C-alpha cells in the first residue's frame, strides 16, 4: 500500500537508507539534497520504505501543485525490491488530489504508460577505460577544441567554494536568462553547502594568466559523477577552457568504475558539446 507523508512525517534515516539501497537511487533523492532545493517536500512511500517517491511541492494563491525542483534532473520512484525498469503508474495515481497541477521528472528506470509525458535526453560516459582509450571516442569537434585549449596558458585546480563559479555565470550568462533568478543561485549554494558534509561534491576553476575564466561543479553518489553546474566567460569560450576542464576531470578519474553523467540536453547545439 502506498502512503502519503507530509514533510514532518518522513523518517529521513529510513528514507536515505532506501535511496542508498535502491538500484536506481541518485543524489537528487537524498533527504539533505531535497531539503536544500525543495524545502517542505513531501513523499509517497510503499511498505516500510521499500519504494519511495519524493513530491517537490509548492503552494501559490492557495493552490497546491508539483513542479521540478531547482538543480534536480531526475526524481520519480526509487525501489529496493526492483532491479530493472519498472512501472510507476500506481504511484502517479496515488498523488493526492490536492495537487491541482503536476509537472514532475521521473528517472530513466521508471515506466509510465500514459500519453502525457515527454522524454528528455541524457548523456553518460563510462570512465572504466584509460584516458587514452576514452579520448579516441571524442568527436572531431571535441578533439579540435582540445588542441586549441592545450595551446593556451590554462590551469585547472580544485576549489572549495562555488561563489567564483556563480559569479562567472552571472556575468556572462545569467543576464541573458531572465528566468534564472536569485532563488536559483541560493538553492545551488544551499545544496553545495550540504554536500560538503560528506564526500559528495568537487568544484574546479580554470584560470588563464591568473584570472578565473571557467568553472564546474560535480556531485558524486553511488559510482555516478554528475556534472551539475558550469560557467564560462568570453575568454573561456575563446580558449575552449570548458573542454580543457572536462578532459582533465576525465583524465583524473579514468580507469575507475564510474559513470560521468552530463545531465543531457534537448537543445541540439548543447547536446553536440558532448
């Protein structure tokens, strides 16, 4: 039986244990992550946390609704008992009627049979092979951009704060995206701060002649590294600094049983980046 739990009714220790044990568990579904990006989130729970589904809920003008949380690509249903793609129609049907509008992201192991759905692209790279072998799979465009990047005076280093990366984004991209407001950056800062309570995140900055020109934030959980956020200045685009950063990250993590998840894009020009 599926139960609906309000936020204060959720046993977060059991919840996180379920996400850890689920074959399809991901970092977005951990309680601390949800607390950071969707305060007051609620849940559907089957049995003794055998299957769980977070509900990223909002309320506006006295109307309750579900919408995707910031910085959260995949949620949906997570299962301890299932080991492959499984139907989630019963969970969708169990969403309380009080939610008058529903827009949610499922994960790629969830199967939903009705027509009111849209499939999003996702791009992943296994890092199990050595770096030389992995580079042989790069596209011609990526190789050309890396040749350019390695001819520039670029350096990359790990940093322990994301404010410089956010500032680069604000200065060179954020002003062109009116839909990206301060609450997005606030959520990003909250989830990053929470991630530092454990070995869940790594942030990197690329410099050219002593100036920070690009940066990226990666989250780590259950053998998956997710490319969460990045920023590039005009100088970075000219020097191909983001290609340089990602290639260095791949080099440092190659030969390990890890998946690098680029989070994907339905925009063709962005998809071609990978």
